[in-house]
């Protein structure tokens, strides 16, 4: 074994240390009480920790990346009010996770809490399932972010100039145009113009973009000492990009939509006869940017005073996420010049890019300006991908040290020189690459991965929360400095109800009637993950889990 590597081990299956840890480090002492030895450097400040948490959720980026789903499933009303609904639920998630992280600050997060709070009979099984679901959710999250970036990166952006030039040329030829009227004026689209590139699925350049983005983010996570700086930098990039777009787009658009359009336009292009179902399906769009709130908990062994700093990072992520996402949505819809048709049927397949392009109508640098604004979203999205890799590597590493996955002894290794769980990181990134290749890229694949991310993570939160409420009892654990009493209990109940709601309702097809290319395949994802988890438990996990 390399001299710069070490394996983190527990003393027994109950994670209780076999010897007294002699140290002046209060954080290391508390970690020893939880059953683990301090092996990673506590290099993150509360600001850089917030950088990882917010860079991962990046709510305003998430809205821009998944905008087309929301537009077809509820229009502006869905996105404007959906953000408010999901932010309220996410506040309950943040409170619930913060209470548990403050009480038990372990990098294992929800799978560790499930073990400590579930009944003696079921704690190993519950913890094992939670660990797998949370890690699977992180893999699908990384894949969905990379897929979103692939849609709007080189495979599309490098084609923007030519696509828009073709549209402009066709626009000047009367014989090739059909005109339709929208409230703000005519919307032109060439007859026989090819369908949006993204709707056709990945071309070869797009698959390459996906893999390049995944590898690029992986590199940043190979050296631990620079991760706090990278996290802080990506946080600044996101906030600066947000403010630049928020100011620029409304100021350059030739005309603004009325408030009635922004706050009261409901569109149902899903084929569902019930508007409520269409609205719920569209909620996936606003739920995705708020779904990875456990990120900071898995860095609890890399930040000082985690019992205080983790709750600050989680709650701060929701607060900043709501403010940026809601104001971004409002500003962009006020600035839309033209109708929704041009966003849905844009030849680039990137709705937010079409919005930028329409807002710059009449400007000499219309194409260049749109690309520059879109580049800010790309830069923000890359920060999201980097943070997602940070999160998933810690999840796999912490789960591996408890024997949760095949090859746990290999994956539980920390590279002391680089100060990262390098093996776990590379394996997770490799799986993200495989998932992207299997899905071959389409909006149907993207939506399935987004939904799997949301629901698998909610289930992983729900198990320890249920155990806290109905098995152990909220007053029967050692409380941390962040504890909200009855407010916390209400938050717990909301999270449990929302988990059941999303498990059922987010499995509905996105459009009706159902076709092979519009089916919601998330149930197949659940089945595949469940089969893998059950098989590993039967043949390996029940003997090894908790005994590494």
C-alpha cells in the first residue's frame, strides 16, 4: 500500500471506539464518540462549505437548465409559484437535516443517522438502504448536471452562430416562412426547419461534451487543499453571473411582458386533461435545484465545529437558492420578447439561450451577446458539477468505510498526500460516465435522472427522520446546538409527507398519450437500484456491512 494512504476503520459494528482518544481537538473527540478517527484535514471554512452546498444546488442555474419542462407543464405560473412551494418544503428539509447533523456530525450523514435512530432489529438494513439510495441519488445528480451542461455547452453553443444564421437567412425568404401571432408580435419560424437539436438526443459531439465536463470536474476534486478555494470561487462565479444576467437581460430587451403574463400565465402542453397533474409534473423542474441539501453533512469531518457550521451551510443554501431562483425567474419572464413557442422550438434546443437571443433583438451583437450570457450559465454549471463530485465522493468513501459497497476496503482509503478519498472519487466519476453513455442523452433521459435524484434523496432523508419521530423519539437523543423543538417536529412531518407525494406523483408520465420517447422511466430506475441493493445485501452486505 502507498505510504501516503491509510484505511479508516471502526473498532466494532456499533461504531464505538475501543480506546480513549487523547487530543485537544474537540472536533476529533466528538468524532471519536461517534466511532470514527479523524483522517481528513478540517480545511473548509463556513464560507467555503456554503460554497460547496450552494454551488451544488445552484437553484437559479437549475431553473435555467430545466426550463423547457416547466414551460410546457404550467408556464410562468408553475415556475414562479413552484419555486415558492418547493422552497418552503426545502426549508423543512434543511431544518430536519440541520438538527440531525448538529446532533451527530458524521460524514455518513443520513445513513449514519438511520443506523443510530432505527430499532435494533432494523438499523443495519435501514442504514444500508439509505446509504445506497443516497449514493445512487448523487450519481444521478452528477449525471443530470453533466447532461444539462452538455445540452448547452460546446455541442450546442458552438452551433448557435450557424443555427441562428440559418434562421436569419430563412427569415429573409418569404417563401420559406410561416407567421404566427403572439401577444407581443409575430413569431417567425421556417417551414420544415429541423426540430430542436436537444430533442433529437445526443449527437456524437454532445456525448463527448458530457464526458469532457465530467472529467473536467473530476480533476478539480483530486487535490483536497484547493477544494475550499475552488468552492468559494464557484460561489462567487454563481452570484456574479446571477447579478450580471439579472441586470443585463431586463435592461436590453425591446419590450417587457405585463405582470399578468408573468404571474398568471398557465400553459398545459402535456396532454393531461387535469391541470393539477400537469402542474405537479412540472414541479420536477423547480424541485431539482433544491434536492441535494445533504451535501454539507458529508463534509462534516472536513470543517471545524460541524455541529454549528453544517446547519449554517444547509439553511444558507436554501435561503440564497430561493432568492436567486425566484428573482431570476421573474426577471427572465418579464424580459421575454416574443412567445413561448420560440423557447420550446428553438433550433439550438436551449430555451434560456433563445430567451437571451430574443431579449437582444435589434442589437448589433445579438448572437455574441447571447453566447456571452449563456457562457455565464455554463461557468456556473461547471461549479455545480465540481461540487457534485465533491459530494458523491464523500458519500461513497464514508459508506465504504462501513462496508456498504463491494470493494469497501479499497474504496475506504484516504490519500493522505492529496487529502481526498481519491479511489472513491474516481470510481464515482467513472459510474457517472457510464450512466451518461447508457442514457445517450435526451430530455426524457434527463427528466428520468432528475426525478431519480429527487426521490431517492428524499427517501434517504425520510428514513432517519421517521426513525427520529416514531422509533427513538426527538427528546431521546443528544441535541446539538441547532435544535428547533416543535418547529423541527413540524418540519419532520412535512418532509415525510412530501417524500410520499413525490414518490407517487413524480412517477407519472410527463406527457399524454404515453409514447416510448416521452415515458417517465424513473420507475425502471427505482427497480434497477432496488435489485442492485437487494442482491448486494443478500450475497455480501448482510455479512460485511458494519464489520469493515
